[in-house]
């Protein structure tokens, strides 16, 4: 008798359990508060964009004139250097050997000049010029002049060899901070062709040996879409917001406009990069102080603008 109620009882319990699970899963989950909401424009009308922080001197990519082994590195990231301070030094043994060779050539040239001068002066001091033919006289005179030119060439070769040694000592072109260091002792410093690293928001050209610049003040390079150019007034107020924490924001000071509109890179992840619009780059700066920002960091920017209405 009891057995015939077991299956219905289990079925009812299963149904109740399923109903309980459905009701439990449908209950609303409280939405956690947003700690750092998206930034809001402080202006009634604004152009929104993004800006990348760079040195106020622009990011300077230090290069080398020679493909040579790096012998010494004098700086590390974060160092402040003064104009003319040593950054790194190349192996100069080949240039030193060349210098010794040209010094020996100069010594031989001076000896030859002395010999040619003595021979010419022997004929030049003759009271009776008819004692020697004009051809012989001019031959020794031109030999002396040629020896003089050989001395001058040897002296210039010494200057060139010494210049190569001096150019192997890479020095800071201005006072600033070392932002990135990509060289080590024993590596070969490549001669890197010029790349306009500012045009496409790169903080450095590929293969940069040392990246440095003036970081007091810092500078922000902002792209303004060509569709918004008519709304921008040169010198307009601008405010920057730190990504990830919109509570950190600060005003920017206008520096200048780069009046050539350039293509804007749209990174798609494909092997071919698509250029779908053009932008005007404007430069603003700010004092870093205690702000937690760094060169190469992207900021959200709002620039005060004209109203959207065409009137």
C-alpha cells in the first residue's frame, strides 16, 4: 500500500525542487557600484578625443653614426642627464688604428716636404737663374707644392680619424630624462634610418637605442578628427582624464597646432593597416607634479568647442 505512493511523492518533490531552482535563479542580482565612472565633459560643448603623453621636447630617439660594438653604457632608465653627458661609447679600436696610420702618413709627408723644399731652395737661391733650365726649376717647384698639399691632406685625415673617435662617444643632445634604454655592452649598435615617430602616436621608432626627452613640463599630443576640425578654435581650453580613474583629471595649457592634417591609423589586427580618416594634431602641456602619469600613456581629452549647430 505504501509503495504505490512512493513514486508520486518523489515526483512532487522533484517538481517543487525544480520550481525552487527556477525562482532562485530569476532573483535580481544587485549591480555593484561603479568605482570610477566614465569621464564627463566639463564643458557645455566639447570635442572628445584621446591624447598621448610625450616629452615637451618631443621624444628624442638617440642614434649612432657607426655599426660598432657597444663598449660602455653610462645611463639607465630614469636617469636625468645634462647636455653633453656621455650616454654610451662604441668600440674605437679600428678608428684608433686609423689615427695611428694617418699620423705616420703625416710624418712621412712632412719629411718628403722638407726634402722637396730643400731641393727647390737649392735652385731658388742660385744668383744666375740661367745656370738651370726653366723646366728643371719648375719641376722642383711643383714637387714642393705637391708635397705641401700632401701634408694638408694628411692633416685633414687626422682630423677625420679623430672626429670618428669623438663621434663614437654618444652624448646627450640636451638636458632631459632617459625614458627607455634598449642597448647593452657587447651588442652591435645599428644605424637606424629616420622614422617620424610622432606622426602615428608611436613613442619610439622601432629599434630605438635610447629614448630621452624633457619631461618638465610634459606634453600631450591630441588627435582631432577631421569631422570636428570646424568646431576647434586654436588655444581652446582642454582637460585631461586618466584612464581607469576619472577622478584624476587636470587642465592642459595650449602650446601649438601642427597645421598639416595627417592620416590616422586604425589598428584592425590585420596584416594591412587601414587608414580611414585624417586628423589634426594639437599640442598641449602640463606640469606633472605628483600626477601618476608617464610618457607614452594615453589620456581621455575634452576640448572646449563651438556648438554643434552650424549657426
